C-alpha cells in the first residue's frame, strides 16, 4: 500500500517549533529572541507577486500598532535572501491605498530548503510543491501556538482580524474571560461558564452591577467605560 506524504504542523496549544534562520534583518533564533513577546509568524507564496506585495505593505504600515501590543512580526517564503532584499526595496517605490514609501523592517526568513515552512506545515502539496500557502501562526510570550489561520494562494489576508485576534487573546489572558462574536476592545466579555448548579444559581440571582446573564450558561462582564 502506497504511503501518503503528510505535512505535520503544530496545533493550538502546542509549543511552536524551534528554529534558527537567516532573514533580511540578520539571523534569528526562535523562540529565544522573542521571549516575553507575542509573535505573528506568517508565510507567503513568493516574492514579486501582487497579493503578497499588498500584504507586506499592509503589515509594514501596521507594525507600530502591533509593537504597541507587544507583538513582533516574522515573515517567511521559500525565496532567496537576495530576492527578498530586491523585492522589499521595490516595495518602497510603490503606492497602494495611500501607503507609500513603505519600508519593511521586520525580518523576512530565507527558507529555500523549506526547513521552517515544513516544521509549520506551510508547504501543502495539493496547493503547491514549491510555494508556501498563506499561513498565520499567533504565538504567545511562552512560545505556545494560540491561533492558526490558513488562506489559499489567491486570497489576501484580513489584517484587521489578525490584529483583533491579538487583542482578544490578550484580553482573555489578562481578565480570565472569553470574547463573543465580533468582539472589539471596549465590548462586554463572557465570563467562564458555571461549573456547578450552585454557581449557576448564584449568577442568575446575583445583583452584581458588573455582570449580567442571558441564561445560566451565558453571562457577561460589563466593560468599564
């Protein structure tokens, strides 16, 4: 029986794979160089392609917003370092949606041998044997994978959503809450589901001004304005 080729990848809750890589910003050691920081590790199919160009311009224009959230960006494709450098220099000459003179200062990994891409399951043969799909891994300060997003080669990513994911994860960690559908900073959050009948009754009978319940299993924490 013929064996199927499979690409392993870390799952949510797993430790992110370690790697050392050459990048446009020098050598990086992951996760050692990023201790205490959130990381967005993302792959793109190829340099000098239009969808990827719009994505890199957008990521670069939002870099300060991510840094303000203690979040660093790391890009990856299977192109050479010299192709990366030439492409990033060309990006500075382009204008798109009001973005111009965009300088990409976050590291872009050279991964010709596909070592890092393979560790993260970014090479998916049914899509392409020679290009990484559009993967996004959100990794927390402890090096744990918290979110995984995969996009087909033809579809550019939603960067507002990537930022919102970081905000929601940080809110959940800091306040021990969950975030409802379409949550944005400033919206009410969800408190953990009651683990016993007694706790459920207490919540339904509670006069706490900071929380309210739609039912015993669905209680919200008011966000202070």
